[in-house]
């Protein structure tokens, strides 16, 4: 070991002592680092690759009818050419009815004409699926929301609720020429039905009706009541549709009255390195919060400006916000936790050894946990699965080149992490505005309440800009209701869709990135699944995009799923 280069040793013995001290310190710290590395490595090395109870394979569940008829109905749904063409035609007909929904639609009372196109869809449903209309009570909520109730023989059992929406996102006019087939033609080429709404989510709407019509035809009589709920403005927040349907259902059936709710949502995918199929029901949604911040200052001529105009002060706030992002957290509260554990146990070689081990240890080992966070946050798409996002999306201020701006407005959008709340995010936001207000001697109001008195320099006003939504409550995993959903998925896909799978399908919870109509249904049950079990990713289905389409193979699988799932739940 070399000593430090010292020009002229003044006191040799002192120098020697120094060298020894440094050597001891160096050896000591190296030993400590080695120890940490070694035990960390050893701990990881000895971490079980398939720990007991982590990511179980849920048992297949089959309805009695499947066993009795040897799967003939399910196989007819999946493989009969006549049925296939019929299903494609039904979905195509639905796509042909234009139900585009633009932002801020008028209320039904204010503009009946705007909403009347839904009459056409209702008429189509009634003539295409007469079995369902004959069997169930139909109630129209806020004129165009639809609720069907197919009464079960045992009124004590909580109803099963299936949901979808009738509206579709608008087609942007300047993209019309990019569409392979016109978006409302419902073109069917033998493989896909093309057009707006074909995969979001008239496919779900159609599949639910087809499954129920077929159940009726095959003499199924439910024990447990079945409720269907279809809003008509999901794409613009669902206030007029599901927002009215929810209180109606709560009044009719009561709080916590549903057995489970299955609405549109996440689907299935194939893990590339192992070809294993993952099914990912969405069990939670992040929260949502828009905060508007206004800064009001005295005006004046811009030839004699103060040192900081309101725009300059707002810029200071903006810098503070962006310089202070939220910390990522990774806990079992987040469905991503269980999903990653499943990937670690069954996911093959896509994950590195260290990442795999760290995921398995991340519930109790801090170092492992922060390693997983580092991995997730290294990519912008996965980062916000575990972190509150903040994005300044709108800024307005100033009127004229020679006048000082009297008002500047900033809108900041947040998607709230699973472990956080609207209050927590609001508080943090306000604390930054508070700091800027103090620095520039300004007043501060928060949601109308005075926090700092307004001064001659002006004041900030911070407000919830509307549409805020708490993080969705947790859907329980592993109970009876979950096992039926998972068991039905495995049953349809392993018994009928693919009979050649060598490994069982993995069913794991997932976070739902968008918000669906289920935001209004929280009071009805804890068992909410945002789930469309098809094997069609975005590149296949092109949801919300040009050339949206639905592969008919997948559509038939969804029909088979609902057909079997309803029976499995009914027999449970
Ligand atoms: C049941 O269906 C399978 C698959 O189509 C077929 O191979 C088998 O012979 C059928 N069994 C009976 C008893 O019909
Ligand atoms: C189903 O549709 C395809 C393509 O449109 C057609 O070629 C086929 O003859 C049809 N089959 C039946 C049984 O109708
Ligand atoms: C299993 O069958 C499907 C079609 O049913 C086919 O696309 C797939 O390649 C088969 N997989 C294997 C491993 O043979
Ligand atoms: C759920 O119930 C609570 C308490 O009764 C009520 O304040 C809330 O608005 C309800 N939520 C929804 C989405 O209906
Ligand atoms: Zn949708």
C-alpha cells in the first residue's frame, strides 16, 4: 500500500502513525463494503426462485354445462364459421352507428338532438338481440344510459354486473384519408372488423349481448341476478352516463350490493422469451388531480416594470415544481408489485438475475426494493406505475406588449400514485406556492380560503380544477371472486382456445392506466375488474387511433369468456 505523497516529512514517527491509521481505515471500509456486497449477493443467491405462495397458478374452473356437452357450445363460438360471420356482422353493424363523443357534451335536456343518435344504437341492440330484451328488464337512465336486469331465482344473492360503454372517441377529420377503410363502414375482411369503436369498446358491448343471448337460447336460468350497465359518455368522463347509473343502482340494490363488476380494461399478453400467457385484470387505478394556479398582480406600463412581473414569478414556481418531482414508491399496495413477482417467477430470461432476485425480495429488503425502483423509473412508461406524475399542461398570461400582465394562470395535471391521496398532492403543491408567495411577499388562497393575506404585490389563488379522483380502492386478490375470474380465464383459453399450451396461464393483477366508468361504481362492490381477456395488444387493436380494428378470433374468445364466466359465477 502506498502512503500519501508528502514532500518533506517533518516528523517521521507522526507520518508513520498517519499511514497506519489510513491503512487501517482503508482496510476497515473495504471489509465493510465486501461484507455488504458479499452478504447482499449471498442473500440474493439464496433467495428462492419460486417462493411458496408467490404468484400462485389459480385452479381452472369449469361450468357444468361445459362438462355435460363436452365443450360443444364453446367450440361452436370459437370455431364455427357461421357463428364467426354472424358475430362479425353484429359487431360491424354496431360500429356503423356513429356514437362519437366530443369533450364537454351538452346535457340531454339542453340538446336532445345531439344525443338522438343513441336511439339508433338502442334500436339496433333491440332488433339484434331480442332474446336479451325479452328476458331482462330494461331501464333507461338519463334517457340514453342502459341498465338491464336479468332476475335470478335467488334474490338473496348479490348480482353479477357486466359493463361497457356505448360511445366512441371522435375520429380526427385530418386523419380520415389515413384510414384503410372508412371509420364507420364496419368493414369485415374475414379476419378483422375495422372502424372506430371496434375495439373500444363496442366489442365488449357486443360480446356481452351475444353471450347472454346464447345463454338464453340454451335455456340457462340464472340463480344470481345479472345486471348490465352501459353508459354513453365514458370517453369524456362518464358523468352523464355511469354518473347517473351508479346512484340508480345504489338506490335499487343498495351499497356494496354487487357480487363483482367486470368492465372494459386490460387484457392478456404473451411474454416474449417464454411464450407464456399472462392475463392481467386491472384491479386499481391511479388518482387524478388538476390544480389551477392563478397569480394576480397590479398592472401598469411595461416601460417601468417591477423587478419581477407575474410571468417571471410564475416561472420561478414552475422551476420549483419541475425541480422537485415525486419519489417513486414500490409496495404491495400497487398491483404492479404482484405482477412483477409473477414475472420474476414465471417470466423467463427477460429480467436479469439481479432484478429477478430483487423483485422477489422487494417486499422486505430495502436495497432490493430500491433496485427495483431504479429499474422501473429508468423508463418513462414504467416509471409512472410507481410514481405520482406532475405535468404543467396549460399556461396563460399577458395581453399586450406594453402592459404588465395582471393575471397568469397555470394548470398542472397529476396522476396520483397508489400509495398517495389528493390531499397529500395538494399539500405538497401548496407548499411550493407558499414558498414563492413568501419570497415575493404575495398573498395565497387555497380553494377559496386565505392562507396568506393578499398584499399590495398581489396574490396566488390555488384551486382544484375539477374532475379530481382519488386512487381507486383495492380489489381483493385470491378470494373466491378472484379465483372464479382467473379460473374462467384459464378454462376458456386452456380447455378450448389453445389446447396445446404446455404451461398454465398466469393471472396477475395490474394497474389500469386510464380511468373507466368504474370510477362511479366504487360504492357497489370492492370486486371491480377492468378486464377484457383477449390477446390483442395496442399494435393489433389500435385503440383510439387510425385503423382501429378488432380481430374476430379475439372477439369470439371474449364471447366464450362471458358465456362461461356467467355460468361459473352462477354455480359458485
Ligand atoms: C369431446 O371433445 C373432444 C374434443 O373435440 C373430442 O376429442 C372427444 O371425442 C369428445 N368426447 C366425447 C365423449 O364426445
Ligand atoms: C363467412 O365469411 C367469409 C368472408 O366474408 C366467406 O368467405 C364465407 O363463405 C362465409 N362463411 C359462411 C359459412 O357464411
Ligand atoms: C398452438 O396452437 C395455436 C393455434 O391454435 C398456434 O397458433 C400455436 O402456434 C400453437 N403453439 C404451439 C407451441 O404449437
Ligand atoms: C359513495 O358513497 C359516498 C357516501 O355515501 C358518497 O359520498 C359518494 O358520492 C358515493 N360515490 C359515488 C361514486 O357514488
Ligand atoms: Zn373504452
